[in-house]
C-alpha cells in the first residue's frame, strides 16, 4: 500500500498491463496499451487511477472489481471490450474521456448478481474524440450501460 506508479509506458504484456492487489495506491500519468487482458485491473480498495492514457488493450481499458476507488482524468480509448468496467459499489468515475471502445459499452456498471450502490459518474466525455470534441461517427456501441441491480448512485449532474 501507499505506492505510486507514474510516468511509465506499460505495453505489450501477455496478461494485464497493471494489476492493483493492494490498497491506497496511485496510478498516475502512465501510458498503458496493447496488453493481452485489461490495461489496468483494480482488485483492491482505496486506489486512485488518474491522468493515464489507456488504449488498445485486448479486453477492458480499466476494470474495477473492488470498492472505494477513483478513476479520474484519464483517456480510455480503442480497447477491444469496455473502456471502463465497474462491478462493485462505492466507486467514482470522474472527468475521463471514454470513447471508441468496442465492447458492449464505453462505460459499464455490471452488478453480476450482486448490487452496486453509492457510486458516482460525473464530468466524463463519453463517445467523443480523444480531445473531447464531438464527432458522431467516432463513437462505438453504447455510451453508458447499467446492468443488474444499480441503486443510490449518481450518474451525471454536478
């Protein structure tokens, strides 16, 4: 815990690019691309993933499977599956550019039989070009997909 990984290029790995299995870490300003599974896999609580460029990974760009994490200020594009996938409660997805991902959605909250609650999704640019500008031909699939029991969460607004 209490580690920072910043300003790295993590590319071409045969598994996940970055795996977080400890709490209270920061993943900041990295380029994470062309990895065979997820770009960033978060499997522990209280982590901050911010300012990263996550693209061209074989599965999800960022996959969050633990509570109390923040994914903010990152550009997540052109991943084979979902841009950002969240499968548990109490997470924040804030001010990211999420676009041109080829899975079921650019941003997906999928409860997988349990309940996702108390999460926040705000200030994201979903389905835009990487610079955040709008181009209808650029978006792929669904913008935001909520699957299963999603409750008491804020999607949009200020």
